[in-house]
C-alpha cells in the first residue's frame, strides 16, 4: 500500500498571539506540525505496519517547513516532498490547486490529510483536493482498516458513527480523535536526516501565478468577545428549579 | 522593533536559537514528560515510588545516553539536546532528571570514555534501552565534598581486585544492575594507592545496596548505599582508561552540565504555575496579579529564568564545540540550581496556604531543589572551585589554621 499524507506547518498555539488593529501578531518562528495532520501520519503508519507499504508526506511552505517535514519523517514516513512557496495569503482552494498539481502525475493508493488545520480551522483543503482529483473521499475519519483492497473508514457523523467502504485510490481526512500520534524517538529524529526530501517549486508543478490567485481573503481578525458572566440562582432547590425552567422557557427560549 | 507579542515563557526567544534537530528532541522529551511522567509525579513523591516502567519508556524513546555513539545504542545527538531533555524531565520532577543524569552521565559516559571495547559492547546497548540500570559510587558517608580522602579500597588479588568500603547517597543504587564504583586501588597493601574505576554487577558476592529511608526530597528517586564486603571484581571489569580523581570528576562535570539545564525546567514550571495561580486567585476584590508586590516578584522570577536559559544555552554551545571547561560548568550549575531554589521558594510563598499542598506542585519542586543545590558539588563548593579559578589560590583546605594532631577521643566520663 502506498500512502501519502499532506502535512501543514502551523503556528504553535501554545505561544502567545494578539490582535492589533484587525491584524494577527504572533511569533513567526514558533511553528509545529498541525496536530490533525500528526494523527493522519499516525493513521497511515499504523496501516502500513499492519499491511505493508510505504508512507510519504508532502508539505507546502518556506524553508522553515523542513522542521515539520523532519518530524513526520522521524515518526516513520519514508520520503517527503517539500513544495517551496510562500503560502501566506493563500486560501484553501489555492492549497488544493497546488496539491492537485502535485498528485496529478503521481500514484498513491490513498491520500490522507488532517480534517482541518489548527491555524485556520477551515477544514476545506481535503475535500477540495478530492474534488480536483476526482477521488472518492471520506471526511472526519476516526477509524481505519484495510480489507480486500478497500479502506473501511469509520467516520464521526453528526448523529453517530458511520462505517464507509472506500474504493481506492481515495482520500480520507482524519480526525485527531482517531489516535494519539506517536512521539518520535531520538533515533527516529537522527535517522530522519538521511531520509530523502525532494524539493519542488511551483513552476516544477506547472503552476502559473494566475492559477494561484486566491478566491477568498481574510479581511481582518477580531478577538472572541468575552462571555457574559452567568447568573446564579439561589434558594430552596424546588424554587430554584422552577425559576430555572421559567428562565429557560421565557428568556433563553430553549424549552 | 518587532511587533511580536511578548512571550512570558521565553522572553528572549532562546528556543528559536536552537537547531532544528535539538528542537525536535526537545519536543519529544516534552511530550513524553508531560504525557507520561507528569501524571505519576505526585504519587511518586507522596508514596516514594520510582515507577519501574520509566527506564524502559525512556530507553524506547532514546532519552538515555543521548550523546553516546549510536554504534553502542546511544543517540549520537548534541550536548544541547542532552540539556534540553534534562530541562523537560526536571520540569516535572528533579527525581526523573536525576535518574536520567546518572544513567547517561555517570554510568554510560565513563564506560564509553574509559571502558574497553568489550565493556562498551556488553553494557552500553542495554543501558541505552533501560534493560540495565546503573549507579555511580563516589561519595562516602564521611567524604562528600572531599572525595579524594575516600576510604573504599581495592586490593590486588589474582585475576582481579577485592573491594571494601561503603558509598553513600547513591541515586539508583537499590534498583541498579551495575555500579561504576571508584576506589583507592593498591597493588600492595603498603601502597598509597590511586583511584580507579570498577564496574560492579548486582550478583557479585559481598555487594549490597540498602535503601536510604525517610528522604524528604527527591522522593520519586531511589537512593541508597553501595556496601562492599570483600567484593571480588575481575580484571575485565576495571575501567582501564583513567587513573586518579580526574575519572570521577569528568563524569561529574558531565552530570553537572545536565543539572545546569535541568534546573531551568524546574524554575520555569514554578514560575508558570505561579503566574496562572495569581491570575486566578482573588483577594481584596482583585486578582493577586494586580498587586504590585506580586508583579515585581513575577518580574524577578522571569528575569532570573531568562538568565538561566541563556546561560544554559551558551554552555550547550561551548559543550558542542568541545570547548566547555569545568569552571564554566561549576558557574552554571551553581547559579542555576541556586536560582531555581530561590524561585521555587518564592513560588511556594506566592501560593499562600495552597503552596503547601502537593497538587500545586511548587513545594514539590522546592524540596527537590534543596537536594539539587547540594548534590554534584554544593553551592559553596562550586563557589570555591570558581574562587580558585579566579585567584589561583585553593581555599578548600584552610591554611594557617593547622589543626592540632588528631588525638584519640577521650573516654566518656561521668560525674
């Protein structure tokens, strides 16, 4: 089985950030592997450990992305592709365009992505990429199995879990609820230095500036407004419950 | 001027100076320590338990012997990486860092540096995986800061040496499979002898390792004695590569280097927990963080921590360039352990009554750091090491105040 996981480098959400005049400020030198993508790498590694095969990863970004690529290689991916570009200002569709160009001449049994990225939380790239490549896909996967040349994907739906049989090649976007990504060992980190990382440019992929023009743009950031303080009801339990029900019906209008 | 927000955990952005590989190793150590050690730390301290799965877990991730040659199972990584691992383990509990320091710096290091090829092949790979646990015997009940006057002897016999003596305050001794022991070796009974290193194995007759009970500090670390009564050690277990105090001192330099880094983690944890606490705790209608006294204390803590971080970072660079000296290590160990202890005491104070409770974890660090400030060269002894470097005059032995010759103690009298 040959799998490829699309990984993204995101700002470290542990580090402080702030919003000044509608613009987001953060320490651009602190970045990590998107946690959802880490689960996707873990899911892919577990599949090939059970059924044989290889896991490769692809990432888009500036030179600093090498650290994130190395983390995925340290976890156990065998080969990486680094598409060198400055993706600031891109939207999900642009990313999907670039990834689609990358995958067009390559063949994999399945492509995995995280279900979303921690920085934008858009959750669109995987879906758009499946559409561009004309692949069947399942989103928000929490379980994966391989049987008779097909992937059996457990998907977390709104009402419950759905078990979906996916013909291959196909694409799956993976939830962080699927697994706890392994912690790379020191040996893995040291050996990752010797694993192949192929550098690609946008022109290598035949992409023109026109093709990369984003369809949407972020016009500004606003902090989440602080939540209004709650109201505390005091008194005898029977009275308090009666009052609570009244408030839920008349003020909150949820009953 | 940059427009980044101030990072109160890394005020001078020292982590962004780290090399990619070192930062990835730091992340591995941090993920392990926070997910696997932090949940055990309070129980380990309160019940006095060193969880015996920990060596294998650390071994699996490669956290033991990270600077040792990979052909012997080590990590082959930098000294900076070793320091960063120490920082992450000690962020949870100095006891866990102590285990790793002893295994890596005091057992694996001397075997790699002074051991034979057979010894390296026999011991290092299993020490790296945590299958074997090691300890290091230098300190004796009556010889702490002055190990040169040790009483443990090794007497030459056919095919090896016979060791007699007691080593005290030995981290890992009760759980160790092997012990690197330093003894005064005498070819003939009348020789003055010279200090040599020996690798003792658990099943050697005459060797016992009683546990040191009732410790109030480093309680999640196993501490004991190494008692040797006519222990025969074959020639194959002698470390041939070194004679004299230089041997154990080079190991200590290595371990002290790790302490200079580890204590940064303990101090950071105390400061971060305190920062969260004073933001939430309200008195007189305001969070404690709104009080001037509290703010300047936080500012002092962060200032000290920033200096500790930068000192450790530079020490790491010097170690990786092969230029680090024992005096530099003394300065950093002394400063960082001493400052971490002050920060922990301040953090304990700022938590008020809650600071007494283990769940807030600051008193846990505080009592641990009392040991860390003392072991591997006390704060004052490192001051004397530096004093000698600065002045060229040793002040370990008081001069001009020669003591009268030792008399036999007078028999106890009763009136």
